[in-house]
């Protein structure tokens, strides 16, 4: 688990889950949500899958679905939701960058990246097993593509200072991207 800024008991939590489909991100998100709900916090889970399901996983909608998810996280931060749990694959650094940028900009979110399985890719789950867990809905070639695109993220600062990510998002007109 890569940590963000020094944790303060008054800071809200932003969890960024990352891992290939089928590794247990959604299960982990629900466990985190339950853990904080028992403490009386009314957090929320944000996943592009929520939108993908509505559009029957139509590939042409993926970019818009992820944009909607980012907007929802931004709005939740502005409302002070705690914790916020982002349940996406977040395979590349640029995919996590907007969420980390938002959390840093809010100044009161402690950001925690959770990699599943811990120690990936050295500690991985076979493509065949992930394929079965996803009930064959994701082609094996897509899992291979995910593995090939996987970028190591040592810390939130590693992501935030990634040159490609900064360049990619620099011109974004999305509401969260206040420079």
C-alpha cells in the first residue's frame, strides 16, 4: 500500500484501488466501505463500471463513463464525503493522476493507493483464473494488454510527478482540473 501525505486524524480518506479485473477490487471496496460505515462515516464507492453496466459495456462509451466517474468523485470531495473509494483498474499512472490531483487540491484528503494483489506484478494471479472470475466476459487478450500496460506506482508523488500524466491532463477542460 503506497501512502500519501502524513495521516492526520482529521483528514478524510481517498482510497484508489488498482488491479486487473477479477482480482477483488470491488470486494475490497465494499470491505473498506463497511469498515468506515461502522465508524459512522458515510463514504461512497466510485467505479466507472457503474456507468459501463448502464451502457452494456459498449466500448465507445468508456471514455465518457470514466469522465463521469471523475466528475462524481470531484463533486463528492466538494461535499466532504469520507471515505471516497475509487474502484477502477487504474493500470496506468495517468488513470490515477486526476484522482490524486483532486485529493491534493482539496488539502484535506489522505490518499491511499491499494494495489491488488499486493506486490503485483511479482505476486500475480494467472490470466486463466482472472478470466474465470470474470465469467469469460473479458477476453484473455485484454488481460494480456492490461498486464503489458501496467505501470508501477511507488507513491502518490510518483504518480503526480509523472511527466506523461501531467502532459495528458494539462489541457483537460473537466471541472476538477483547476490548475
